[in-house]
C-alpha cells in the first residue's frame, strides 16, 4: 500500500496503520531489524497479528513505510518561497547525514530494502528515493532542469556511498560530512551564477 493509497483509507484505518508504523519505528530505535518480529510490532501497536497483515504484506513492507515516516521531517522542505541560501543548503545536508548517524539502523534498512522482492515494499522504497531526490532537486532549482535533478541524484549517491562506508564498514563519519561539503563547494559557483555556468 503506497502513501497515496494509505491516505484514501477511512480515518480509523489510517489511524490504525499509523499506529502500526509508529510501533515498528519505536522497535527499531531499541533493537536491530533482524531481532524484530512482526508479532512484536503487532503487540506494540495493540493489534492482532492478522490485522497487521491486512495492512502490510511483510516485515519489509512495514519497514519501508517506517522509512517514509521517519524521513518526512528529515527530507521535509521548510516553507520557502525562494531557493535556500548556501548556508541553509549545507545545514540541510548535514542534518540528513546527522539523522542517519544518530539512527544507523534506518540506513541499514535503506540498504537492505534495495533488494526487497515484496512489490509493496518496492513501491514504498521508490517513493522514498523519489522524495529524497525530489527534495534535494528543489534546493538546486537555480540550476534549471535537468541540472537540478542531475545534481540531486549525484549528491544523494555520494551521501549513500559515504554512509555505506561509515555505517557498514566503520570508516570515519567525519568523511561523510567532508565529502558532501566538497561536492557543495563544486556546485556553489553555479548556484551563485547559474546562467553563466550553464554552458560550461
């Protein structure tokens, strides 16, 4: 069930689904993904296991929905009428990285669910990636299209690659911030003078 489909549910079903997602999110903050059972999530959400499976087809489906819920404030765009300043953009990127640094379990699930075979989880993961890249692309609107989208895809790829090294292989987290800042240093002149750099 996509976020779009979930929003079409009656209020009481939407509230129950939200309670299940909240319970699964809370469980992940206390335990590794591999240690969490669907029965644990059902008990936390105060629903029967069969009820949980009416909303989610698998554990992967539940945790793809958890990622979406967790990422909403992480990738959310503050109400701005104009593109962010460089300082605001750097602060946003650092906040995204810091969120994964604080809760590495969420990044591990991002990686794990890239290979999910559950079509419902696949759909939510595609929406999650679109939301992340779309949020960043809006920050680069001064570049015009397709440069804004291309730049967002590159930055999201860099963040993912560097976090993989830091969270999964124990490399210094400081390197994630440093490389992200270096990428923004490369893009910054084009943000300041998008017209003049378009043909370069």
